[in-house]
C-alpha cells in the first residue's frame, strides 16, 4: 500500500517529518507493507511555477495510492490561501472525500464530529459585481444535493450505530438558512428511521456552540454541513486542549480512499521555532493506520503518544518545555514497548 505524503507549508513539514519515523518503525516492526512518496506541493511551488495541484495529480493518486498524509497548507505570501484551496479543497472534492471525521477526545469522553466535506459554502459557486474600483456585490452560494447529504448522513449513522453509539446531533441553521437547512433535516429524519437504536436531535448551530462549550458531554456524535463543521471542530480542538491535538480523516466511503491531516493550519506565527506540537500529526497517522486496518499498529502508536503526552516533554502549547523533536523522542522511546505489548495480545 502506498501513501502520498504532502508536508505542505509552515509547520506542516515540521510535524510531518517529525511524525514519519513513527510510521517507519511500525512499518518495520509489524511488517505493514506500507511505502510512501513525498510531494512538494505548496506555497513555494505555487510562487515559483503558479501550480498548486499539478495536472493529472488526482488520477495519479486514485490509481497509485491508498491514502494521503498531509501536514498543512497556508502561507502569508499567498493571499487567501489560493494555492491551498486548489490543493486541499481540490483533493477533498476531486477524490469525493465527503466524510470528514474529527474525533474530539475530551477529558470526560469522546465526541465525534462528522463534517460534510465537499459541498455547502465550499462549492465555489458565486462571484462579485464590481463597484467603483472594488466589490459592490459578493455572492458565495451554499449548495447541497440530496444525493450527497443522503450518502453522508447514511454513512455516518451506519458507522455510529455499528460502533454502539446511541445519540446523534445534527447541527444546522434552518431558521435563517432555510433551504439547505430543510434538506438536511429531512434527510436526517428519513435516515434515522432506519436506526431504531439511535436517538437523533437537531440544534441550531449557535445554540450548539453555546452548549458544546459549557457541557460538551451532552454530545456523542455530531453531524454538520461543511462550514459549520469547520468552525465547531476548532471549538472541539480548544476543548481538547488545543489545535495541536486534533486530527482528522477525510474519506470516500465508496472507494475507501482517505486523506489524513491535522485539523490545524500552517501556524505561521510559530513556524521555524520548533514549538509546533506534532501530537495532532501523529494522531492523524493513528487514524490512517486504523482506516487501513492496521489496528495493532494504530493502538501501539496511540498508546505511546498518550504516554508521551503525560511527560514534561510536551510542547509549549500544552504547558511543557519540549520542542517538536523532543516530544517525538518521548513518543519513539515508548513505541517499541507498546508494539511488543500489542504483539503479545
Ligand atoms: P492555525 O491552525 O494555523 O493556527 C491557529 C493557532 O493555533 C496559532 O496560534 C498557532 O500557532 C496554533 N497552532 C496550530 N497548530 C499548532 C500546533 N501543531 N502546535 C502548536 N500550536 C499550534 O490557523 P490560522 O493561523 O488561522 O491559519 C494559518 C494558515 O493555515 C492559513 O493560511 C489558513 O488558511 C491555513 N489553514 C490550513 C489548514 C489545512 O491545511 N488543513 C487548516 C487550517 C488553516
Ligand atoms: C480545515 C481548514 C480548511 C477548511 C481551510 C484551510 C480551507 O480550516 O481543514 O479545517 O476550511 O476546511
Ligand atoms: Mn478549519
């Protein structure tokens, strides 16, 4: 199985190159048969050549790779992350990775956020009408097709039910954005009727944010349209202890293809200072290994990661004094024992 590694910009390459030795070790010790190739897509290439996602990239990924491991994109030299939109949103849409799973491991339990990842306000439908030298009218349309909402909700509910989940919350804003809101509510109700074991509720996204911050354990699994999912998953990251901890998996249930990336961005404010927390990137590899069916490898990596997070080698965002590299030494030190324990089980 081949993995395409896209380190990206800013702290992306820092956390990706810090995390990869863990994958190498697991691959070697557990004979996972994984190999990877690194692609230099990102701001430097965009600024030098004007190319974000090279022509043919989607076909190449589809035919030669099983998954993508991506650091982060975003560079202060590129306004509004034009290159990142082409690469990141291009991959998500082009590979039809419509399910984005963002698990939030909170102090009192797990809240799974499932974000629709290809449509809504991210479809890129819209434009501007000029006025004077600037913009007079600006339109970004929110577009959802029943097919995509159905596929997304069905996959998520099936998965939540299969994992023994009981409660699902749909987040929307049907009081102010009625058309897509109604479609989501309708599909949610229909799909829920196939799952007598699941209790579904729906909440306006503003009220959801209020309750999520105050009493996160009110929620078990949350379904959200694209932009709401983006926003609430940063709240989830804050509740976890920071963006340096949150991982994400974007998958296409039909093909099984997955793009695995931390929730955080390129963090230009700390890039180059060795302060980037690699936890989210390593946790992203845990999700990747799990998705590929390498359960023991995923469990061993997660175990050594969580052990390391309880030492004083953590990075400054978690209150520690460790650098990106020092934290990874703590993870890699613990990994052989965790692998041994998994092998014995
Ligand atoms: P950001 O997530 O990069 O950073 C937000 C804050 O969190 C910053 O203070 C940063 O220092 C901190 N932070 C983030 N990751 C951290 C880590 N691993 N360890 C320690 N601290 C961490 O968000 P931003 O500043 O709004 O965005 C910067 C760039 O990244 C922008 O161009 C944005 O578009 C892009 N972005 C890309 C992705 C992605 O590629 N998936 C995601 C979000 C933002
Ligand atoms: C994320 C990011 C992206 C998004 C940006 C960089 C386009 O914020 O993955 O959470 O909005 O999906
Ligand atoms: Mn985001």
